[in-house]
């Protein structure tokens, strides 16, 4: 009976879309109405309904140059929001900013580690405002294109693969569950369909390789977990492909070489650890390779320290 209801719901979904388009095959308004209908269906708790809606969204959006659910604007609203964001000036209060660029209703603010605030403007755009832990804008705000991911929580004690979708119809996440906990592969995607990162779980604990990618598919980082703790070698790369950092872990703590590089390939710093405690040489260089400092540690204590500067 439940299966019949699901099939009926999906048929209604597509029939409604077809009826909207049958009024006028090239009608922009009809496609906008169909998109709104399908985005609403992405919130459905039934996986088949969400997947059908995502497929319909991709087919409609593919006919328009914006590549987003904002099919009326060729640039998906970029020029409109850029004009608004450019009005945000240093010294403005949060209240001033919200009057110019109000957040999308029911969207949550995100605060970065350095105290900047980002929030969603519409289905396609977010703004990042540099407050730096204050109530006033410090410098220019930034506009970023990021499709809205519609998150739907799986049923309690769910077993199987649970998928969520972006409002442009691209897959947002695909997670394997067993009895309500992560068990197997967890994959999140960028809003263009490329993988964002992939992790492995066993009994709701991260265990195995962890890999991340840039939006164009280039690798961003790779590492692994062992029973929920960072383990072994972790490497991050710049988008150019140059190595950005290398960290070594044992049982969740630094153990071995910890190093970073500038994008030109010059080493930026290196540190050495043993069981989470500094042990060995620690040094730093500027982008041209000039030594800036050097220290030697033994069991966490400095034995020798000097700078690379001439007296």
C-alpha cells in the first residue's frame, strides 16, 4: 500500500510539472512554478520522491544559462546581489547591514573562527561579512555562489543509504546507515556534482581513509582515521597542486614531522613531535627562503633558540 502511495505521489509530481508546461511549452513562469514544486518535494521524507524531484530540477535548469534554480536571471542574480553587497561599508553596524542585505528567512548565521559572519541571501548566494568578533564591518563584504542544500534527517534507527540534494538537483550527500548510526561510506558533494569529501565509518566511528577535493575535482587533502582518531600522514595541497602541509599523527596526537609550505614550494615551517610533545627542530622561513627562527626541543623543553636575523 505504501509503495502504491509513493508511486502515486511521484506521478502527481511529474503530472503537475507537465500540466504547468503544457499551458505554454516555452513559458518561463511555468518552469519557475515547476521548480518551486520540485524544491518543496526535496524536503519529503521519502527517498524516491526526493530523487524524482532532483531529476526533474536538473532537466529544467539545464535549459537555462544560469545553471541554478534562478532561471529568470542569466547570471543567477549575481549582478543584483553584487550591487547590494557593494553598499556594505567599513564601520557599518550589523543592524545597518541587515537593512541592505537581509538574510534568507529561516537561514542560520555561521561564524568563522576569526569572527566573520556568513549567511544565505537566496537559494544560490551567501554573503561573508568581516566583523572580526565586533559589531561593525571591518572591510569589504564578499559574495559567494553556493547552492542551498536541503537537509532531511533520516528516520530513527534507519538502515540503508540516505541521500540529500541541492536545490539545483545535484546530489548533496550520500550516507550509509545501520540502525541510525553511520556505518560505511559517507560522501558529501559540491553543488556542481563533484565530490567534496569522503569518509569511512564503522559503528558510528570514523575509521579509514578521509579524502577531500576542490570544486573542480582536484584533490585538496588526504588522511585517515583509526577508531575515531587522526592517524598516520595527513597531506593538504594548494589548488595549484603544490603541497600545503604535512601532519603526522599517532593515536590522535602529533607524532613526527609537522610542516607547511608556501604556494611557491618554499617551506614555511617545520616542527617535530613525539607522542604529542615537541621533540626536535622547529624552524620557520619567509617566502624567499630566509630563516626567521629556529628552536631545538627535547621532551617539550627548549634546549636552544635563535633567529635567522643578523644582529
